[in-house]
C-alpha cells in the first residue's frame, strides 16, 4: 500500500516537472506514475513577459520513474522542463522525498 504524505502541494504552489512527466500530462491529462519532491532549492529558468530570462523557484519537483532513478541521490539537479501552478481541484499526491 502506498503511503500518502500529509504534505502535498497547496493551491498557488509552483510545481516543476521533467519533460517526460510534462509529456504524460499533455497526452493523458494526469501526472502518471511520477515521483514528487518537496523542494526549496530547485529553480527553472524561464523567459518573462519583459523578454528577460529569470529563475523561478519551484515549491515541488515531479520526476518520471527514469529520472527518479537517475537523480535519486541528487534529485535537486534533475532537469526540469516546465512548471505549473497548483490548483486546489487537483488530487492528493504521493511524496517520494523531501529536501
Ligand atoms: Zn523524466
């Protein structure tokens, strides 16, 4: 039985994901068998409305099983390909680790 953490994204949290998770979400509409990490370190560069690149800090990281295995010893270095803002309507998640 999976254990569900009491910790999960709150509405407004920034959730970053690897490209594989993003692809799964685009094609199936859900997060798939992803691993969730509560993070205070991970950042993702993105281009703001002013055209300048800036770093966005992730509250959470979501990795596919392959990225989880590859980066499990230093998951803060896992490549994030995009992010979203968590909404209250989304389901509870299982948390794989915490920073
Ligand atoms: Zn991945």
